[in-house]
C-alpha cells in the first residue's frame, strides 16, 4: 500500500492543487440545488412565522433567512470546484464581523438552520436538508406543546413607612405559595423591598397596594420576557 505524505509547503504547489481539484458542477445541477435551497428556505420562513406568532415577529429577519440559505448554497457550489477558491473564501469570510446582536435564542437556531440548509443543498445532499427540516420542525412543535414550568415572579414594593415590611410579607404569603425577600432598602422615611414569589394569585398586586403605607407595587416576570 502506497502511503501519501505531504508537507505544508506542498500545499501551495500547483501539482498538489491540481490533484485536489474537483469537477465543476454543471449548470443544471447548480440550478437544481438553488431551487431546492429556495423551497426549503421558504419552508423555514413559514415555520419561523408560525413559531413566533406569540412573540415579537421580525419580518426582516425572517426574509433574511431565505437570503442566507441561497447565498450559502451559491458559495458552496462555487468553492467545491477548486481548493484555491475554498481557501480564499475562508480567508475572506474570516475577516467579516457582524455587530447585529441576536437577542432571541430561537432566532439564533433559525439562523443556523438556514445556514445548514444552504450548505447541505450546495453540497448536493438536498435529501438530508429535507430530513433535517422535517425532524427539526417536529421537535420544535413538540417542545413548544409541552407545558412550561412556571418561572418565579419578582415583586417590587415601595412604602412610605419603614415598618411596613411585616404587614406586606403577611399579605404576600397569604396570596402565593412561596415568598422570599431578595433585597431590602430602607431609609428614615421609606422602604423598598424585592420579593421572589412562586405561583402568586391574580389578586396579589391589588391586595399589596391596599396595605397601609405602600405607595407602589410592581410584579415582574423573573426571566425579563414579560411584565405584568
């Protein structure tokens, strides 16, 4: 058995580069790959619209998912024919920096989904892109259907009486399953406390505001996603 050994300098020699060059994809194959990438990207477009129906829907981001899949597919079709182009593309893309922050983890997942579709279709394996899309859709819908564990709530209370904490906590404990003071700030004439709650009822906020000395009360989701 003949063992091939290459040094680092051999990579930049023309005979080595010629030996690793692959056949240029035909126009028909390239068009079919782009069409399949478009169809699957449109499927991702509608899935994103369906999943984000309960949250803030970003139309521009959703449109960009289709564009990312097509651009990635075209890049893969281009670089797979020549190792020189591949190395040049890697070098060019490595200096690109994006400063747009992706705040929603679900958006990041859809972004990688679109990239994966473009790469797989560009490599000529559209079947795997279809299988990935169908399986990922099933997983997303299944996990979204499962009941979520109720997150703790944060109650912020401001009072004009520094001695009102006892009355406030008695009222809080009578309207929720569990309450724990997380922060306390007092002055000679004011009181501000932050309480972590578990399963508060709908009347908690109104009852706390009726406590003598309380000037303001706010109930906030612990995850920061929603505010009551």
